[in-house]
């Protein structure tokens, strides 16, 4: 089964995250498939707009933390890699998000259920995000002593809201996400597909030669405000965070996972934050 499905219909390119049994947790194969799908859609003159969605009950729970086929997703602290290798890996991750963010075509994220970590990053770098009312957004990396490496948080929801969200480890529901600008619109679950299809069709009616420079002009405003430098800064900070030695009293997700298993590690990671997890 392919981790990514790419289809074209009536001027719209549909990219589907296709690991429903794993709640679309992103492993190396899924990210590689994602890269290939966007690379195929961008030069295709039949595609005016690209929609990203998830198969199954959730958009994506984020990084696959099993440690199997996940080197490109998240290098584990303590791995004996050269600085050069680590830097290459971090740059490759951020370049993926920059590439999608600056894709020469409009992109729409169709979000339902959990949209966490890397899954949330994917939705954030899309130009427009439409979510069902049951969607939950967040990034639990800081719970594991790792750096959330998505500078768009601050641009989209502001400095204070970003600090609140990441420092508490809580998840933001769709209503709050709409209020603070993380998403464009929250709709009932049974209306999500129709709403996205209607929006994508409307965009696809515009001339592609006009859409591309218009998007580039809008994104250039954020570049002028320092977004490009922010991507680079997170690269360097990731290197620092990966080299740090965790205190004995701190929760070490990877040690717990290797000793007790993934489910036990996830439960222990989230236990202290349970009161914050389901929105405000």
C-alpha cells in the first residue's frame, strides 16, 4: 500500500496521506512520497490547485515515533552522527516545508481529527486550511525535550499564543484555531469535503499564470519580515537541542520507548499534560 496517493481531477491535484491504521503518522516513506507528489503537481499544467487530506479518522498524528524507518522524520537524541550529517538532515526537513510553503500553486489542507506535530506543520505551510469542528492542533515535541521546528507558529497565531500553546503542550481545537488564524474556517465534519472541493474548484478557475506570482508576492512579505532567517535559525537550534544531555529527573521519551514500548512512552509523555490536551 502506498503511503501517499496522488490523483488529478478537474484542475485539482489531490494528495492523500494514506496510513490510516497508523493515524497517518509520518515515516520516511510517507515524507518521500509527499515530496514526489508535490514535485509532480507543481509543473503539471493540468493542476491549478493542490489539496492535501488524510485517509481514515485523522489528518495526521505527526511524527512516527516507532523508530522504524523514521530517520528523516526525527533523529533520536544521542545518535552518533557527525555535525555535518545532522545539519544536512535538519536542512532537508526545513527545506521540505519551505518548498511546500512557496510552491508555485495554491495549496489547501483539508483537516479532520488529530493534526499534530509534523502533520500540523504540513497544514500550516499550506496556503489555506479548512478543518472539521472535531480537529485538534498542536505540537507535543517540547514534552519530549525536543524543539518544535516550525517558525510559522509565531507568524500565524502571534508570540503570546505560541508560547502558551507550546509551553503547556496543550492542543487547540478548531474553533480556537479559527479564532487565532491558524486555520481559515471550521466546518461540521460532514460538510468538510464539500467545502474544500468548492473552494478548490473556485481557485482552479483562475489563470495559473496569475496565481503563481500572486502567491509569490504575498509570501515575499513574510520573507521581508524575516521568515527565511527563522527557518535557518531553527536548523541551528535543532543541532543544539540534539546534543544536549537530559537531566536524570527529566522524562526521556526514547529510553522509555525502547524499554517499555511505544504505547507506554506516549502515555507517559502525555500523562502530565492531559488537562491541557483537549483545547482550552
